[in-house]
């Protein structure tokens, strides 16, 4: 460059949505790491607030009780794709938010509008602060949280493929039980009134059923690079 300044690349915002077990986290982390971007797992934030509700004796079947408490916990997300973190009131909850109890209650908690308003604000603040850009994954990122994202991807996969992947991860879990649990959670997330799981009209849909994780990552990296090149 004539003035010796380093070339600047504008920050890029990538939204990755889709049902459970389609590969959003694995893909988003790898794409962000490869492209030097930040990474945000929004499901972890909804799990963290659910964990706090359970730990503080809030009835997760009572939307009014959840709404009244939604502003209380302080949730912080670390956005390094090589080591994402999540804390609630200063405590590391990366492990506790993955329990069966939290997984079975998170859809009810995340359906409460006051919870969504609170978490959506956090997500927008984090995305705006990412110096080179960010890959944000969840259920409503392209539709609601970041409707002006530079690139929106909607990952899908058959229920059978998703259940096989998940039960491989949860060693020994029955594949049929896992499949039914995934279907139930997706139905709850898709049918809630506020900001349901949905594909944005301008999202690129990628069916990962027959693709390896490496192929999905390559596909998304190519889409980001094409976007950056203005294609
Ligand atoms: N294309 C793929 N082929 C095979 N396994 C995959 C593929 N994509 C992801 N996986 C595996 O499937 C499991 C679920 O992936 P991941 O956690 O990334 O999904 P997710 O969409 O983020 O799920 P959730 O929404 O429930 O958090 C992981 O064990 C991951 O390694
Ligand atoms: N943008 C989002 C992200 C997640 N949720 C809710 O959190 C649950 C857990 O998500 P995982 O990705 O960790 O499985 C999910 O089932 C949703 O209920 C959401 O509402 N919006």
C-alpha cells in the first residue's frame, strides 16, 4: 500500500442456524478458527440462563416466574473459537449446561419473550464488538438477532443422521430415544411464538446428511470467501 498501512478487510458477520445436531457448533467453530473470526454459541447462553433458573429454584414450567427472573443472572460468553467460554455470575458453567436436566428444560425457558429480549441484546453487543467479524450460531440469528448478517446459512440433516451423530457423542445412548428427544426439542423451538427456529428467506440451505464435517466446513468457508470477494 502507498502509505504503508496494512490492508483492511471489513468485518464479516456470518449467521448459522438450524435444528439440533445438524453440525452448527462444530462447523461454526472451525470456520471461525480458519478465517480468524470470533465465534458465539447462542445455545450455550440459553442453556446458561436455564441452568441459573434451575439452580435458583425457579419453576421452569411457569413463564411468569421465568420472566420475572430473566434479568438477574450475569451471563458472559468468551468468543475465541479455540476455547469458547460461558460463565454465569462469574462461575464457569460449560459442563453443567450440558446435563440432561438443562437440555430437557431449555426450550421452555428460551420461549419466554423476556428471556429472548435479554439474550438477544447480549448477542448483538458481542457481534458488534468482534474486531474482524464473527460466526454466530443458533436458531433465530438470521431471522431476528442479526437480520443484516453478510451471510446466512441454514444447516439441515435427516433426524436419523442427527440422532446417530448425537448418540455417538453421548456414548451408549439409545439412538431411537435420542431421535425422539431431538424431534421433540425442534418441534418446541419451531412452534414458539417469539423468534422461532426458522430459515431466513435469504439463507443458503446446506443439507449435511450425506456430507462429512470437513465437507460442510469447506462449503461454508467457500461461501464466506465468495461473499468477501463480492461474488
Ligand atoms: N457432517 C457431519 N458428519 C458427521 N458428524 C457430524 C457432522 N457435523 C457434525 N457432526 C457431529 O455431530 C454432533 C453434533 O454436532 P454439533 O454439536 O456441531 O451440532 P449442533 O447443530 O450444534 O447441535 P445442537 O444444536 O444440539 O447444539 C457432533 O458430535 C459432531 O462432531
Ligand atoms: N438462537 C437460539 C439458540 C438456542 N436456543 C435454545 O437453546 C436450546 C439449546 O441450544 P443448543 O444449540 O445448545 O442445542 C435450543 O433447543 C433452543 O431452545 C434458542 O432458542 N435460540
